[in-house]
DNA sequence: GAGACGTGGTC
DNA sequence: TGACCAAGTCT
């Protein structure tokens, strides 16, 4: 570590000491809690993660509790966070830690990387935040800081750039105090060295920043091209019979597998409203006969490169003879049970509407 | 190495 | 309102 790197790290640490946010996962050095927070924070913002993190640790306070849990309960606590594979991999990691590491989260990068869902970043984060090991980290925030610091022009996604960034991170890392140093680098990227209009006048390391000195912060790092979005439409039915609701467990191989949903159809751009009603009629007919399904709500949301519209229809089934083609994945559940099943974000809103309506009815009576 | 994988917040 | 962004990993 040369003299300049030392000075950068020193100023960074001093700034962090004054500017850091108070976040729940920074008040612990429990490696398991750190691991949970790091997985949740992958591609997800701090404000969204906070309540999920607290609930998750409340339900699974240690590795063995998570290892013992049913996958459905793990998914339910993840419901709404997205990237559900993370939840399954974290669950698998907990099982692996119990089975192969004597229940103790590994303390070195190499062993950590052997865990499901733990890549180079997360391994470095757990080693440095949880154990104070001198392990470098590179993620979106620190990557931005490092490319600007060195006025490195390569595209962020490129493999050459990635290697360069890990080299930069390693060079800058002090032999002691890696934990605070890594937090500081990320916090700087998060609060000061932001993607658009970075606050260089408030930056403690602007003096050493090649992009700042050369007025290149607008073009470094270069914007990465995004895939075009396409539209997808779904129509689903909420089918109720004697206070129970028909739900489908999404099977392996489908989007959101492992979660639950209300039976739905996919509508192409060319599907007319009339045709959609017919298809829904067929869908509902599978489960019995229905009384005039009518749309009751529409939810729009965006998924990576899809623009998704979900229309929800409500149907009332009047016969007790229900045809079930897939009895293993279709079931009638009470509103109470509905609350305890994992749903994706849009469908979770529907559950909330149903249970919320029932709650208000109960309160009135 | 490109593409898949979710969602909510921000400007 | 829409485009962009966020503590990545896996295939």
C-alpha cells in the first residue's frame, strides 16, 4: 500500500465516521446476520431491505433455525423482496453451514465462496464485516468510486474492468480496519459518488480522483446499454367458495416457482377483451361453474425487461364438484391460510385486499 | 459472456 | 410517466 492509498483510506475513514447512516446490519458483527443482510441487499435498496431483515432475523435468529425451516416459510418472509432464488440459496447455505461447517459461518473468502449464493462480493463482505478480515469488496457503489478514482473508462460489465476493479480495491485496502474501510467505500458511493451529479465538493477523496480533476465524472463509468422492454399481460381469477380461495402452487420450471398465485392466463397484445373473458370463463370452468366473472382490479408493474399488467377477476363458484387437473398444485385455502403462503409482489397485494376486506368486515360486526 | 432473475424508489 | 437505479450470482 503506497503513501497515496494510505492517505485516501485515512480520509475515507474519517469521513465515514461522521457521515455513516445507522443501519441495523452495521450494529452487529454476527456473521450470520451479516450474511442475511448481504444476500437481501443484492440488487435491492437499503430502505426496502430494512423491515425484511428485521422480520427474517426475528423468525430465524441463527443459522440452525434457518437450516431447520421449511422452504415455504423462508419464501414467505422473502415475499415481495424479489429474486426469490436468493432465498432458496440462502436457505441452502444455512443447511450447508450446519452440515459441513459445524454450524459456524466460515471466516475466509475461499470457504465462503463455496456456499450457495455466495459470490466474490458477498464472501468479501462477510469476511470483512463479520470477521474483520482484510478482504476487498467490489459492488455497484464501490465500483463507481474506484472507476472514477482511477478515471478507468472500461464498461462496468466487462471482465477486464471487473479484474481491474478488484485490483484497485485490493491496493486501497488497509491491512487493519478492513471492515470500516469497506463500509466507507460503499457509503461514499451511495451518498456522495452517486451515478448522476456526484457531490464532489463534499467528497473527502476528490483530491485524488482522476475523473474529478479531469472533469470526467459524467462519462465515467460509461452507461451500460439496457435491453428493450416488452409488454406481458396476465388475467387472473380470484375464485371463492364457502370462504375458501383457490390458489395454485407454482411448479418447478415456471416463473416464481415455489410461490403461490391465483390461477391466471397470459394475454397477448392481440387478445381482445371479449376473447380474454372467454378464456377466463374456460379457466374458471375447470374448477366448477362460475357466476359472471368481472374484472375488479388491475395492477401494473415492471420486471427487469418486461412491462407486466396483471388484471384480476373475481369469480364465485357455486358447485361443490370441482375439477382439478393438478390436485398437487391446486388447493382451496381459507383467508387465514392465504396470509401464511408466499406470494409474489403483485399477488401479495391481492391477498392483502381480500384479507383486508375480511378484517374490516370482522371489525364492523 | 450475455441473459435471467423482482421489486420499489426517484427524478 | 417512464427510464434508470440498487450491497450480485448463476448458467
